């Protein structure tokens, strides 16, 4: 039986204490992918579109973004000092295939893996002791974990969900339909027309718009998607409390920070008797069925105090606790 590693356990407890659900780590990883893709200026949204040098730089950016997120102190030898313990941060595109430099031998590693295509990420701790390392070396004298080393990983999070890059889930037909337009506004309109009932991140909006004022392409002004798509009955919920509660009341995913969810609505009719509804503009609205004809959609509630539109207890949905009425 392996003896307990008090230093590793101290680092483990500290990391879980400051990020119990992994949201902050996941955000740092998502931010790194979005920085590398730089979709706002390049239109790229797939890992394969990155240059080799950009892929190589990914690990360094994750290390930097984690330190920014958690304000880790610099280590004297390795990347971080956590609980006064030296910790090296490593990322690999293949799970647990971290390249470990000589200065980290015998010390604790914070190893990460993530796949934008799979929408998953993992993070774990392991001590790079002699019994955990392969015997071969490359020209930089770096080693990798052997079988016992992989088994010794103390996983903080394993195959946890990464904020989805919804463009990776679309068919080629949908992608072509969105990006065929030279107008950023028309691309955004087509995005929310085709990607309904699913969260769309701000980074995806920036990638599709490819403009500095990409958020203006969504807003309710006469030139924005909210105004233009309303004529088709399509509304776009955002991260605001009223919007989140309305979306959940309709049985839709709750938009998170910097996310949008679009959906086509219809005035409630007798055949919608079992469908959840919300009240807007003095009428009841439901998620439109395929055979419901398009009609002018309602105005969304103001971004302010809770209105009368909520007709279903949001606690029955996925509404975060701090957004409960």
C-alpha cells in the first residue's frame, strides 16, 4: 500500500477548496482555446485550424491563465507555489501524456488535458517520483508517466464538461449556410436561426460576426438579431436574470455567463395544452412546434426586477440557486 503523500493531499485540498466544482479551471481552459483560435479576427473554430506553433503554445497559455485565475504565487523552481509547495503545471493533448522536465522529478505535477471536440477536460495531481516515470528520455531529458504513475494520479476532475463550442456540433450544411454571407449581421442572424435551444457562447458570436462590435449584432436595436429575427418568432435569451428564468420556464437550457439561447415561440393554442408557457406582452407563449406557422414574436422582458412572465417554478429546471426568485 502506498504511503499517503501529505504535500500532494494539501495541494489537492487547496485546489478543491478554491474551485469545488471546477468551473474556474474550466473557464481558464476555455479562455485559452478561444485565445488561440482568435475567432473574432480569424473565423477559426477548430483545433485543427491552428498552426503547429500555436498548438505548442497551448500549454504555456493554460499555465498563465490558471495563474491569472487563481493568483498562484510563483514557485522558486517550478511554475507555482501552492500551500508553500512547488507545483509544476503541465498540459497535453493526450490524457496524462505530460512531458516532465528534470527540475520537476520528485515533485508534484498539476496535469491537465482538454478536448474542444469532445467538450471535456481533466485535471489531476501526481508526484513525479522515480517509480512513476518511464526510464527512457528525449533530447531534453524529459520523461513521461509509466503505468503505475498514471494509476497514481489523484484526479481533481475527470472528463468534466467544457463550455461547448457549438460550431463543432453543426453539420457542414449549417456551417456553410452561416458563413456564406459577407455580412457579419446576416451570419449572426443565420447562427441563431439554425442553432436553437442550445447555449451559444460569446466566443462563438465573435467568431461568426468577425467584427469588433460583435455584441451589437445580437442586441435588440433595429440592426441587431433580436429585432430582425423577432419577425420570424425567434427570441434570443441572454444571461440576465429575467431571461434565464423565462428560458428555464420554457424547458430550455439556462444561459450561463456570456451565453445566449435562441428559440422560436408561438402563441399558446389548444394543441399546446401540455407545453410550458411564459407570459409576455399580455399573452402566453410556448416553444413553437414544427407545424406552428411563423408569427411576430414577443418583446423580451426588460433587464430588471422579476416580471409576471414566469409561470413555472424555475426550481424544477436547471436554474442556478442565486437566480431563484
